C-alpha cells in the first residue's frame, strides 16, 4: 500500500536569545527600574501588618508588577508577536499599560500608603515603645511614587515613538 507522508509540522522557530537592543534601550532600563522598585513596594507592604485600603495597594502593586514582568520578558526575548491581537500593536500595548495602568494604579497605591503613613505619624516620636508601621508605610509611599514616575517616563517614551510614526518599542 502507498504510504502517505506525515503532515508538515509547525514552522520551526529560531532559538530563544536575548534581545540585547531592548535591554540597552531607554524602555528596557525603565522596565528594570519599574520591576525593582515595584517589588520593593509590594514586599515592604506585604512584610508588615496591613489592613483596610492597603489591601488594594498591595493588589494593584502585585498586578502591575506581574504585567510588567510579562511585558519585559516578551520584549527581552523578542516574542511579542506570540500574544494574540496585542502582539501586532506592541507599542500601543506598552503605552496603555504604562500610562493607564502603571501610573494610575501606582498613583492610587502611593496615595493610600501616604495616607496610612500620615495616620501613623504619631508613632515616630522618640520613646514610643509600641510597634510602629510609619516607616514601612512611608518607605512604600516613596517607592510607589518613584515607580509611578518611572511608568510616566516609559509611557511618554512610547507616546513619543508613536507620534514619530514608529511601530517598534526600540
């Protein structure tokens, strides 16, 4: 009996390698800073006792951190075309992520932690013997504010590239 050849497999993809141009670009460096300071924010909040609105601040920080990690990983590997619908609009995806989600949620989280630090400002007095969360909340507030600024800078960088009719993030 005649043998039928097997159907062709999916096209072979190149080996995974780092997209070094992205890592050296302004957006790549900003992403590294966002990941580092974002992690500092949520680790600071999560490692101390928190209640009330700090739950939202922690949720927002972890959500944005995970989304940023995914964007960074896909951009670093040059595999954003694997993301359905968003891969063909990668610059716009980064722009919306940075300005709408990054700046918006980190600004809200920073405001929450600043308000909580202000509520606890009495316990930074010398001689106060109880456990004080003021320094933890203030540290998270500072990290969140700087992280929001980094998201603003990366969003403006993507907006500038978009206005120059460029389609790539580098």
